[in-house]
C-alpha cells in the first residue's frame, strides 16, 4: 500500500541536512562535530588538529577549559588508546591555557 499525498505525488518529505555529532571526552555530552576541537594521536605524537583532517585516531573536546582539565586527567589518553608523552602533555596544556575560562551553560 502506498501513501499518496493530496496533490497525487508519491514523493517523501525531505529531511534536513545530516550534521555529524561527536562526544566530548571531558564532559561526555554530544554536540555537532564542528563545535568541538579534535585531538589526534599519530606516529608524530598527540597534537591538536584544527583542520580535523590529520591521519590518526582522534578524540574531541569542547572549547572550554573545564572539559580540557577533565580530559587531560586521563579520559583523553583512554579515548586515544595511547599514553601521552610528557612533551605532548605540555603542548596540550599550553593550548588549554589559551582557552577562556568559562563555565558551560546548558
């Protein structure tokens, strides 16, 4: 049995554009991929991936210091399935220092 719209058309209603979502490893909330910062584990080490296109295993964090603090305590290393070297950890902490210290408003 087919549904026929009142105008006689058999077309399905259009869906909106698909927006990929990712989970923040700091606060564990899901948001659009573009609103999060990607961290990538590659053969060169762990680093911030502003383009979101570097090769390697990635994890996502909100652009909020509270999420970064939680993530750097261990959930980021777990999500990347690697140990973060002291040099890479220092680089990540330097990046975190550039993030404004605001509280998340839900």
